[in-house]
C-alpha cells in the first residue's frame, strides 16, 4: 500500500469552519461529531446529497469526488455512535447485575436494614463518641451539677 499524498486527498486543505464554539465540557464523541459536520459543510455545503456508503451509486463515484469522503465519514460516525450505544447498554446491564447480586446477597445473609439506624446517645462514665463522617466532632454527655 502506498502512502497518499496530501494533494490527493478529496478533502480540500484549510477549508471549513473552525471548531471554536465547542463547550468546555464537550467529550471526545461530541467533538468528533462537530468535526464531521464541519467537514461535510466545508466540502459539500449544507443542503448537499450523497449516496450511502457502500451502495452501488457510491461505488460508481469518482474516487476524487468529495461525496465519496463524506459518505465514508458519515458511515464512520454512525459506527462510532453504534459502538457508544453498545458500551452504554453493557455498562447499564453490568450495573443492574451488580445491584441485583448485592440485593440477593443481602437478603440471603439477612443484612438488609429493616429498621431505622440506631441513634447514638452518650452514657455517663463512657468516653465521647466520634461522629461518623465528621472528623474531630464528638458526642459528649453534658450534665449540670
């Protein structure tokens, strides 16, 4: 396979809107989608039509035709979204399995909480009680003598 010269690329160099309007919280998928849309607009304009990737019409296009690149870009973007959906579904299923397993184990070992948590009460003669989640704070018995 020979390396392609940058001049042979169906994508014109230096064309297309810059991606300056992206939010700071944009993830890689969002940036990729914006970039793909910007390239399509730069190559063909907003209302352009192109044949689907791999179709007979797409195969008949001249390799230098920008619609070949745009159809390929569209197919790649659809594939990326498909893979994202697969990962999201797998993650959701894994969370459900873990949650169900934890609930089953708790029911089996009878560790499920069926009553309200115990309220801590200081007792005379005992040391102060450390308050969970509040470092340095203690419950102490206050008596008036």
